[in-house]
C-alpha cells in the first residue's frame, strides 16, 4: 500500500500478518484487519490498525465498503 490507500489484512495475529500491518503503516496506508478474536483485533489496533472487523460478528464486505 501507499499513502492514501487502504489495505485489508485478513486473519490478523500471525507473524506474517503483523509484519504486513507494520509495512503498510510505514508506507502510509490505512489498514483494516479482520479476526475472529477480539484480543487480536485490540492488539492490531494498538499497533496502528485503522479499523478492526470481527468476522464472526460483522459482515466483512459491508463493513469494508462502509469504511472505504
């Protein structure tokens, strides 16, 4: 991602997805992350995720469209 772009990172929590979050943030992109665990979403938001979506409680497509 670049400055002004939005990046969707599904399944936040693994080392790879956390690295993707950090890389996208360093590039200036807004990041949206998904997870089925509230704790992982909270951690991602503490690391700078712009928005978190609990995919078992929310419609991911609808929420992403609303955010973007």
